[in-house]
C-alpha cells in the first residue's frame, strides 16, 4: 500500500523507524557537541553529517529506514547526501516551494529523501508540506532568492506559481519519518511552536543513477554497487575522523568565534 501511495502521490508519511531511546540518544549526542562547541550546529557540519558524527552514521545505516527506502528504489542503496534541518522555537526560518531534482542533477530519478524526525515536527513547528502528485508534473523553473531565514542556502525555489497553495502538511512525531520523491514540489513554513524542531534529511539513490558533471561521492549502505557511477566515501572510524577530513576538507568545522 505504501509503495502504491509513493508512486501515486510522490511521498509516504508517517513511517515509524526509531525507538524513543534511539531518538533521545541521537539528539543528546548532537546537543552535547553543540554545548562543547559553545554554538549551535551550522554548515558545514549540517551537510553530510554521516561522515562527521557517529549518531548520523548510525541513522543512515538504520535497518528500518533502509527497509522503507528499499521498497521504492530497490535493494542496492547508496547515501548520496544529507542535510540537517533545525528550526529554532518561534523563529521565521522557512523553505520555499522547490524540487530537489533541480539542484542534484541526477538521472534517472531513483532518488528518495528520508526525512527523519528527532523531535515532533507538528504543523505548528513548521513540518514539511507537499503538493501531492507534483512529481509527475515535470520540472519547474527555479530562481535564487537568498535570504537570512531561507533554509536553502542559495534561496532556490519556485516563484509565483504556487504562492497561494498550502498543499498537504506532513506532521511527523519524534522517531517517525517521511519519504519524498526528488521531483515532488515541497517546502515548509516557520516554526511557531515553543520547541526546537529537529529533522535529518537523508538522500538515498540507486547505484545505477548518474550525476551530470564530475563523478560524485557516496556511501554504500545496503546491497551492491556494480556500476561505479559514484566514488566511495571513506568509512568514518569516529567523530571527525582525520582520514575523512583529509578527503573532504570542506567539512572541517568552522572555528568558534568568541
């Protein structure tokens, strides 16, 4: 039933994946690191966090997450990218209507995002909203409107066409996730709740997918890769593994400015 819904609507939500103890542990690990740093997590650590943090590495390999992903892209699975989306309580941070396919340049579109909630992502907290079936409407023109509160750093989004749409809200509780297609039109409003909203968006692809341009990097998390379209990520042996940072110097933490 969920596979049929994904094919028809371009998303499935909610899906139970994490226990309460797992949510508590993963979130505590992140918060402890923030306390040690004396600042909230930001880029570059929000990007490809699974190469930097043990908690994120455990998440991208989590069997219940991979079971659901396998249902829609098959048994051979790579992690191509991830983004940690944090919305602080009562703040105006938002995401414009957009399609992920616009900036990932992947073909064919066997690319699914698992949006894992490490806190309740209610409607009040600014959960994700989608336009059901829009993954079948084709590609829409995007423009860049970088703004301080736009959570997509380039500000990329679709102007005018869907400004009056509210779409379907996808609230998820801590420990649940949603899956959405790379071409579905989606976004999210501000967090109007009194609690911080934690979401980890993991981008999974099938190994025969290709990216235009340079050969990208990815991590094999299930099955086999007999295609060689992606360079293999180094395997982290702990938080901020020096061997990982030697390959990806752009992921080195920015020094805290007192």
